[in-house]
């Protein structure tokens, strides 16, 4: 099982399209199964960072993909007090 760590919403479009293709589905087929138009699915794939969590989970389920949330260890979480000010 491959795992993909997503750090930014901008990574989602590429992953969703790849998962759909790996599942052997065209946009039309996936859209029909989700009850949406092909145009809506196309927009969802291009702008996945703007989609609702509910719609994203529906699409992931259709594609046979599960989302796993994992808390970073204390070593991996940056301490905001140690970060340089943004100004």
C-alpha cells in the first residue's frame, strides 16, 4: 500500500487525477457515480483545495482511497516561539 503525505492543498489535484486513472475511471464515469456532471468533477480535480471535506471523502471512497490523519511527533511540530517573525 502506497502512502502519500500531503502538506499543501495544491498537491490534491495531481493525486486525485492519478487515483481516478488508477481506478480505471474516466471523468464521466466517476462523475456519474458521484451524481455530478463531468464539468463539476473536472473543476473539482483542478481546484481540489476548494472542495468540501464531504465531497472530497465521497470522491476518495469512490476511488478506493482512504484518508488517514496522523499527528506529527513533538520533534516534527515546529515551535512557533522559535520561528522568526514574518515582518
